[in-house]
């Protein structure tokens, strides 16, 4: 059953039921010949490569064959419009332009007429073998084929336009959906770029501050390095001074040892002198005893001489002389005793003083030894300090170099942050431009 709209369209092209029956009489020809005929016609579109490529596609060729078989066979009832829509959709889907529909229709309709021998006037001399009925019937068939070709062309163009509009609407819907997606992305990019801009500005400030702090730290490290070098030099000077002091203390200890030995020898000498003084005292005591006895003998001699009278007068003179000598001897002995006592006292004092000196020298020797040990320890500690200070100086130089690297890295990071800030701002601008371009594209698409 033919649809109402289809009937109106057939009436508009003066296609009657009789015309449709005439076509249906050639349905066998259409089904048998049209697939191969359409394939053969592909070569005629060599000058239209954009059409030829599309016609040779399997789905396009199948849709054309199915539709032209129906048209040539007079199968214009229900389903013909759907067939036209499938062919128009295949054309549109593969980018076949609208003018190609008309070109294809003219080419195929002329080929059908040629296949049926209807491509020239039937009354001409070429067709003298045909009778009048055949000529009239042939002319009627040619007229029907031309009318159906125009009818089908109008249907295909209308369907093609509708398919194009539907595809445009779908594309517009996809574009609007894409615009929504792009809008979301642009909003996200704008927001992210704003965040990146803010973070980049913070990073620029932070890297600038880091660079300043690194420069300050580098200056402080350099100054510390100078100070450490000064301390190292002072430690080395102190170590050298301690070495001198240690040598002097060792020399003093050596001198103290020699003095101690000399004091001990002096003490021994004085001790011997004290012993000699004691022995002299003993001799003096003996002399004093002899003088006392001599004085007593002289006294006895004087007494005896007095008893002897004149006979003992000479003896008395000798006794008096002996008594005088004994008195002088006793007096000299007393003086010697006094001198020996003084000498013994002085010797004892000297012995005591020398003992104290020896004790002090011994103490000095012990103190000098202790000082030498302490100075050796101090010198070792000072050398260790000097070594540590040198290592600290080296470390300080390394720190200064590292800080210089940090400063350079901070400057590089600051430069990168500045570039990132510029890129973020450019990204914001580009996002805005993309948003405007999408809006303009959507407006143009709607207006098309």
C-alpha cells in the first residue's frame, strides 16, 4: 500500500498506477541487471574522485543497488521512502555532496534507457524493425523511467536535506554537549590556572626570599669562615707558644734537677763541715783540758818553788811562764771554742737552709714535671682544636658553596616560577579565548 504523502508526490510527477505497472513488467530486468550496471558505472565518475570513492564503498553501493532495483522495478510502495532515506544517509555519512545525487541520477537513468534501447527516438531509422505498438510502448516506458527518475531525485534530495538537517542537529547537539564539556574544562582550567597563578606568585616571593636568605647565609658563612681561619691561626700560634713554654719548662726542670743535685752535694759538704767543726770542738776541749791541767801543774810548781826558797826561784820563774802560757792557751781555747760554736751554729743553720732549699728545689722539680705534663696535654688539645678548626673551616667553605648552590637553585626556581606564572596567565587568557571561540562557533552553527 502506497503512503498518502507518497501518492501526492507521485501525482505531482504524473506517475499513474498504469505507469507503475509498466515498470513492474520490467522488474526481472531491474533485479538481474542493476547490481552489475551500477558497478560498471563507477568508471564514469573518474573525473569526480570524491563521488567515485564514495560510490565504491560497500555500504553505499549496496544501498544504491537496493534503491535503484526498487525504482526501476516500480516497487514504489511502502518502504521506498525508507530506502531513499538509507541511501541519503549513506551519502551524507560518507561526505557525498548534494550535487552528486543529481549527477548520479542522471547517469543511472541514462544508462537504464540505453540498456533498454530507449536512449534515442524510437521513430528514427535505427528502430525500423519496431512496429507502431512497440514504438508507442517504448516511448511510454522511457517517459515513465524519466518521470520516476525525477520523482526519485526529488525524494532523495528532500531526504538528503532532511538527513543533513538531522545530522546538523545531532552535530549541533554534540557541539552543545562539547561546549558544555569545554565550558567545564575551561572553568576548571581557569580555576586551576588561577590557583597556579596564586601559587606561582607565592613561589616567586618564596624563591626571592630564599635567594635573599641564601645570600645572607652565604655572607655569614663566609664571615664565619674568616673567623674560623683566624681561630685556626691563633690555635696554631698558641700551639707554637705552648711548645716554647714546654721547652722552657723542660729546661727549668732540668736546671732544677741540676740545682737539686748541687744542693744535695752542698748539703753533704756542709754536713761534713759540721762534723769537722764537732771534731775541732773535741780537740779544743782536749786543749782546754790540757791547759787547765798545765795551769794546775804550774800552780803546784809555784807552790813547790815557794817551798824550795831560793833553790826553787828559777823553777818558780819557769812555773810562772808555764802558768802564763797555760792562761793564754785557756783564753785562746775559749775564743776557739766560741768560734767553733758559732761555726757549728752557722753550719747547722746552713744545713737547715740547704735542706729547705733542696726541698723547695724538689718541689719545683715536681711542679715543673706537672707543668710539663699539663702543657703537653694542652698542646695536644690545642693541636686537636687546630685540626678541628681546619676541618670546620673546610666544612664552612663547603657550606658556603652549598649555600651558593641553593641561591643559584632558588634563582633558577624563581625564574621557573616566573615563567610558570606567565604560562598560567597565558592559560587563563587562552581559556577565555577558547570560551569565546566556542560560543561564537555554536552561534554560527545554530545560524547555519
